[in-house]
C-alpha cells in the first residue's frame, strides 16, 4: 500500500481508500480499479493524494475488509449529514433514522469483529465532520464492545459518537477549515463546541438525552485534567467520554485536514501511547490498539534485519505483524524473499515505516514493487 500524489496515479491501480461526499454518496470505493476518468474526477474534487494497494498497476490486490460494510458506512454518513442540517435549520432532528444507522453499525461491529481496523476513508476537507463522526462512532462502538459493555450500552455509545461533534454547527466554517494555525480567539470558539453539543442534545426530546450528550461534552477531556471544557480528571470522566476521546484523536490524527497530512497508524500510535502522557485511559488505549492495525497490511517497514512488507496482522499483537522480507539492512534485494512472524522473533524490532515518497523512489529505481509479494 502506498500513498501517491495525484499526478502519480495511473489507470489500473487499485484504490485502498474510499472517498465520500458530505451526504454519504461515494465518489470512489476502495478496491476500485482506477481509470483516467476516475483520476480526472479526483483532480476536480481537489483530492491531492490517494492510497493505492500497489504502484505496479498489474498487481491486482484486494483491500482488507472493513469493520463497517460500505452500505452501512454510506447510510451512517447520510444520517449524520441529515442531523446536522435539521438541527441547524429546525433546532431538532428525527431520532429514529439515526438510531437505525447506529444499530446497523453495532451489528457490523459484532458480526465483522474478525476484521481489524486497517485504514479509514478520506474526505473532501469541507465535508470532514460527517465522515469523522461516523468513524468516531465506529471506533467507540468497537472499543465499547471490547470493554464488555452490554449491547444496549454499545448502541448508546455509538449514537453518542455520531452526535459527538454536533456543537460544531456553532463554529464558522472558515475556522473549522482554516489551513493555518488558529489564533487564541479562534481556538476559544472551537473549545465551546462540546458544551454547545451537550446543550443542544439535552434540549431535545431524545431517549437517554443526558447520556448521549456526555459523549459530546467529554470527548476532549483528559485523564490528567488538562482537557476541556470541564478539566475533569480520571473517573470524573464518564466511561463514554474516555472511550470517545481515544476514538476522536485517532481518527483526527489519521485523517487529512487543510492544515496537515494524515499521519500513518504507526505515527498515531506513537503519539497517543508515547507522547500523550496523561491524556488517555491507559487500559482502554491498550485495548483499542489491540484491535487497530498499527502496521496495516501492505505497509513497508524497516527492521534490524532489513526491509519487509506487512503480510498479516493479528488481534492482540498488532505491533508485531508477519512480514515478507525482501531486502537486507543495506537495501540490497534478497535472492529469495522469506516470511517472518515478528511475534515469534522478539529480537527483530521495527525501526519505522518507510516513507511513501522514499518507497516510490525505490520502486522507480529498482523496478520492484514489494506489494507483488502479497
């Protein structure tokens, strides 16, 4: 898998990500073979880059299965879009369609639980909030199930995730989509969205409105009390708040925004585990990454033994995938690639993920695409 700038895409490549518009319609689904018309459409949409499964267009791989089916994801994005639109213009919304979307998500989470989180979608910048809400709901529901919440609680948590950013309707689009650094005043406006969302949800005649609103209110709180809006600490933060905080940050880190490129899952893992001391519930964070591929299938990594491409990732050992090694530590190609399970080889450590621009450079120089080994 490789993230390519638009001018490097060629017909025949297979997409590894889906692209949706604000109302849930799919511009392009993962697993699609690119044509010139598709590439031109991406250019028209202002998409700068896209993950494909292989640089070599003759290598026809299939993307890993998602936790959510395409049908469920599209429906959920549409429902969130409808909710934001209705609340903006009418002050309330029809709860039943949203509840049905959450129920479909919970069913997918339960029945497709053998699928790891490997890679999310990408979105047009101005339409980030709706797909982000669906991802946060999905990741929260997944983590809630892993934490042994009851089916009703997972449903409630998932609905809360779909609504967690409802308060952002008070934030001007020019602030939400600002490409540069926010001023203190702009950030203060952003920091009002949890309370705004909580107030709006509480004011509606919704089932369990208070509990649903907790996710909106507390998803930016930190375990050490440095978060907002209430600077709550540890168990002062509801379980739903601690779960959704992890889901929200992970999806934000791994998404492209006007002011940053998407981080890889490995970088997101490093930031959340090693550089965010005191922000997250440690037990929940460990549980979360047991189900999220830190090195998704198709990722090229550098190890002490040389270079390999991730072939398989298993639950509970997502930091120790199975690799197909194809080059030694000096980047010399091996005469015969071989498979190694890092879980069974503790002496082999991953130094890092090979940057996509460097991977592209090496593929062009050598004429060899590691994805051909999968």
